C-alpha cells in the first residue's frame, strides 16, 4: 500500500468514473485501475462496485475511502510541518473562485503573489458556490474564494474584504437623476440579473426585497452568465443592473458616468477565503489571505482617493 494508491482511490470516488479519475491524476486508465485492483487484493476488500454506472463504492469501500482521506490529510500535514520548520513556503494550492469575483479580484493580487512565492504552484478554477463547497468536502479543492456567510458548520470562513454595490443604468433611466439611491428607486422591470445559481443574483434579489416582476411590454427576458454580460445588456438594450465595487474599475470613463451610489447604509457583500474544517495548508492559506487583503485594501484606498480628488 502507498499514498499514490490512496490518491487514485479518492479520485475514483470523486469522479465516479475510472477514465476521468485517471485524467485528473495524469495517468493512464489501465495504470490507475491496476493500482486500485492491487490495493483491493492487498486488503482483500472490494472497494468499488464496477457493475454500476457511475461507479460507486461498496459499503466496506466507503470506510476505506474515509480512512484514505484522513491518511492523505495527515501526510500533507507532515509536509507542511517540515516546510514550516525549514522556513519554506512551497507546494500546491488549489483554489476555487466564483465567476462574479474572479475577473476582478485575480488581476489585483495574483501576479504579485506568484512572483513573491515562486515555489507555490497555484491552480485556479471558476465554480459556483455550491460546486466549490462540494469540491472542498471531496478534497478536490484546498480553498474557495466566495461571498459569505455560508451558514455551513463544516466550512471555515476567513473574511478578506467588503465591497460596496453600485447601480449601473442606461442614460434614459430616471435613477440617474439622483446622486444617491435607495433599493426602492430601482424599477425591477428594468433590472437585468444573473442566471440562477449565482450567489450575486440572490444578494440582489434580497437587496430589492422581492423577485423581478414580469414586464407587460417587455418581449425580451435574459438572465446573464457573467457581470460583463450584464453591463453589455444595459449598454445595448437599456435598463439597470447592480455591480460590485471591483467590477466598476473595469468600466470606461463614459460608462462610469452611468454609475450611481446607494444611500447610506450602503449594501455590501463580504468576500472570504473558505476551507473545509480539516484543512492543513495553514501557512500557505495565511500567506494568500494577507496578500489579497493588502492588495485589495491598497486598490480600494486608491480609488477612494481618486474619487475625493474628482469631487
């Protein structure tokens, strides 16, 4: 028995498919299957029911897989201790980030982080909040960057920053006549939203206190898959959308004329690092957290200074 076999075991359990598991482990499917078969022979236990599609673990296999996860976490912890004792920061960090944060946050800190810590191999995927939580629990990801709170006792949250919400409207919208807005100032029939599954959609719906109404004279209904799509819909088809603070940075000077702030207390969203409760790469996580916080704070401070100067 070796750690590689246990990693293959968990990969099959996560993907429930031998070919996909092999691809995720960068080995051939016959190699992965042979190694798992050797482990089953050694333990004299059938771990997977291969007659089912997708492949599922047997009852005995579930206990073996659970223990394999514990063993691999402890092995990872051992490496972390060794690196720490030698004052090193190295290893792999697998990050999941929600799509409404990724294009705006990553450019703020990622380049500096990679340059500062060249021995940390960073892998990043964009997933919805639900997918990130699932992949954290299955140890496919180490950490998630998403909007909180989650109210999940199995997940540990470390807040990074709060970002304000802003209204972005087309030039014919009456909200542009006001300097500061309330949620009730927004015509819900003119509001463009992200599609179901995005936490930002839920936050906007909660902010406006009721679901979008059907507009009697509107023959176009569209739910966007990204914030960039929301902006384009407002530009091309008119209407209103609501943007998080970091997204405003990417607007052109002309587009920024169509931005309006909310009246105090300004609605915000909290962005946090989230990990599963047994997370062991604590030094890398702390380094990542500090790098994000430092860069975002500097960026937001610069934007506030520019705003004061403009006024």
